C-alpha cells in the first residue's frame, strides 16, 4: 500500500476546517467533559464511574465526529471524488482518521484529569485507550459510509452511543439477567475490566484478554470498513 504524507496531510487539514466550521459537530467534544465535571463534583471514586465519561467520549466524540465528517462528504458528494482521486485507500482512511484520533486523545486525557482518575498502570491503560480510539474511529467510519447526510448519521450513531457507553453498566444486572453477560465482551466493558484488574493483583491474562479483545474488534471492524469502502467505489 503506497502512502503519501502530502495527501494524508491535505485530507487532515480538510477535516480540521470542516470540523471547525460545523459547530453542531465540534460542540460535541464538550459533552463528555461536562459529564466528567459532574462526576468529579460528586466525588465518585469507582472505576465504573471514572470510565463512564471516558466511554462516552469515545462514542459521542470519536464515533460521532468521524461519522459526521464522512456523512458530510457523502451529503456534498465529495467522498466519491476523493475515492476516484489518486489518493490510495490508506491515504484516505488514515487522513480521515488522524484528526479524530488526535481530538479523541485530547478529550479523553482532559476527561480523566477532570474526573480525577489516577490509573494504577498508566502505560497499559494508555495502550488500551489508544486501541479503543482506533476501534471507535472504525465504527464511526462505518456509520458514515452508510449515512447520506449528517442528520442521518446522527441517528445511525445513536445505538452505538447507547450500547458502548452504557454496556459496562449492564454487567451489574447480569446476575438477574444472565443473557446480559454478553456485554462483558464489548470493548468498553473490557476497558473497565482491565482498569479494575490493574487496581489489584493481576495476572498476565487479565491484561492480555481485554487488550486482545479490543484488537480483534478493531481488526474485524476495519476489514468491514475496507469492504464497504471498496464497494462504494464501484457502485
């Protein structure tokens, strides 16, 4: 796969300008920060409470912003022009994802600071957070490819926000409703389980399983994104 840094940078700057002009999209970065501030004021000190604004940052910022940027391209019919340009698949996907990745890292870092969470192992948590960002960007890209407008994208993203933001909370109900144990394998739940394990005495598998699960989700989702993207090229 041939990558061009010039094309990637051009796509990055284009997304930055579209993001800064569209206040309906750019103001979404404030939602998890407000939630983190509220939780910080209530002195919530459980891992579940710490990670609710973090997981909401991934779904409401990463997925929503990525979906909106691509949906806007679809609405203006500029995505097809980009597909037919000399830019390769890698140039487009990296260029369309890099800006959202940077915004995500900043918002998540600020949310962690506001809520007062101090990871027991910053290195492992940082790796898990970056891998999660890659997954949520893939989900946002997939939602954007199925959206014909920003409004439609907002509706498509809504189930993602609900499922992945509040998925870990369903584990508390799994004893009464055993079928909810499936929520344990959501990337958001694995992130919480990893953080909880790191707070105590943990084994290698306690680290490997959550990180491997997030990686598998990311790989599968990006494969689907690549397939749908190529299908859009020949439609």
